[in-house]
C-alpha cells in the first residue's frame, strides 16, 4: 500500500517520513515543558518535558551561554541529536541553523519573555530508534513493491459504477460506523450551521514520497493559510488510509496541530483506515474507499450528504459518495513544485464561493476550475458595468470614474 511508504530524508541519507516522526510513547517527539526560574548567582533553570520524559537543565551564565548550549544539554539528556531537535516557542531557534548561528543566539535572548511555567516544545527522535524503524519500514516497502501503486478509477466512473446504491455496501457502512476509530480533538466540537470539509493527507496535504531535511519542505504550499480560510465556513476532518498514530504524528510535524493550538483554525477529528470499506466492482474488482456515511452517522445532527465535501487525490475514495468528492491534483516532487503549486489557494477560493450553496451534491466538483472561471468572468463584468454606470458614457465625464481594469 502506498500509504505506508513515505520517505523523509536528510543530508546523511534519505529517511522514511515515518522514521522521522517516531512515536512519543517510545520517547520520540513530544511537547510541553516549562521554563524554570532564576537561581542564585544570576543563573537559570530550564525545565523540559519531551514525550513522557521530564528533566531540568541548569545554566550558570544565561547571558553568555547560547542556543547551542541549550540544544547540547537536551542532547545529553535525551540522545536526540541537535540537528534533529525542533524547539517551538524558543526565540531565535530556526531550522537548519549552523553551529555558528546557534552560538550567536544567547540563552537569555532565547528565553526572553518566557515566564515560569510557560510551555516550550521539543520534538525529535533518537538515532537508534530511527534506525530500528527504518529497517521495519524498508521491509514494508520491499513487500509492497509488487502492489499496484496509486491505483485509481476513471473520471466519471464513480457515478456509473453505482457502488453507493448497492444494499450490501450500505450495510457495510452501517456496520463500519459502529467500529471505526474517530479521534475527536480535545476541546473541539461541531459548530452549528457549518459545512464539513474532509481532507486526505498523502499527496493532498504533503508529498509523502520525496526526501527533504525538514517536514515543512514536504508540506503543500499555503496549507496552513488554506485551513484558516476553510475553517471560517467548514468544520475540518482529516481522513487518511493510514493508522491513527501516523496521522497524529504527521499533523504535528507539518505544523497543523500547532496552528490548531494557536486558534488559527480547529481540526475536529482524525479518521484512520478502520473507517474505510471494501466494495466490489465489475470493472475494477475490489476497491477500498472512504464512506462519508461513517461521519454522518457520528454527527447526524450536523452533517449530511448536502453539506459535506471531501478532497482526495484518488477518485476511488469517493465511490460511496460520488457527488461529494473533489479530486485534488496530487502534490509530488515537492522540491520542484514548491514555488509553483497553488492548488490550495484556488481551492480555498472555491470553498468560499460555494459556502452558501444549500446542496453541494448539485455541483459538479470535477469542473470546479471551470466554475471558478465563470464566476470570475461574471464578477469582472459586474465591476465593468458598475464603472460604466458611474462614469456615464465611459468618457470620463460625469463623476470622473473609470471602469476598473479586469482582475
């Protein structure tokens, strides 16, 4: 299965994404921590929590000691190399800093403004654990080599196959709704009057096969801005054909959960592969898909077939809800496309344009780009008409207004 084979690399060699995002339960990745108070002689204690491990670091001369010293101290305590440490909320800590750059930032400057009890975050993975997970993932990849990768159905086949009308498939959805793993994010809940946006992860939100030094380099451009814009009118659910642990870790590494914590947007829930069903088709054989009925069953008072839309790079995932799916252009070869991919910018505008549509199934989401062009032409015409009315015969007499140029 392609969904278990993503890679994440570094200069010392490509590392699978899943290796980089190892589990917090086994001492990888973590969040939380606090900055301790001053100590005698002008020193400083820094309390750090990493996953389930807590420890304290003492610095005698914070005005002279540096970010390099802080990271070195964390490395001694955790065995997480400095290059693999991500410190969130620490001023001056940036990705890909050289030793010289880290030594140029004093500890006092790093922690300036942080009060006792103020949380800092350290995310990182131990080399030995990474190596172990890398071996496991390499074995999975070798086993998956013979599997057809990125299989999909043809454009328009979703409606033609009619999987969504078969009684046995509807019954599968009912049973799956009672068994599926849906993790509602603590503190978040459905909002009255909002539509539902369901998002895939791999190739939709990030390039899970390319290699890079940092997760952010694989994140689809404008992802966080897109989520913030969509959240105005839509509750957001992340649904991936992977396990729940990888969904959580991917979202953390991509900065999505940080955005959620900051209040830029809220993620309602994560849904994993256990919510999917298999359907049998004459043309394609047995196919796995994501039935939205599982979500409608859980939140029947809020969401239904009329107010839900799902973005995925594979049409097959829409088989049980062919009128609710929008096939997004897959985000691949991140290093080459990072500066040209604007899919999420355009789709954010599309979501805004259809936010008041009472029944989203009446729209042909496969033609969303055409719809947006027509809408833009209509807006341009309206602007020109308004300008001509304000300027009389358009010669500049009257109010002196000129028609606005086409946008």
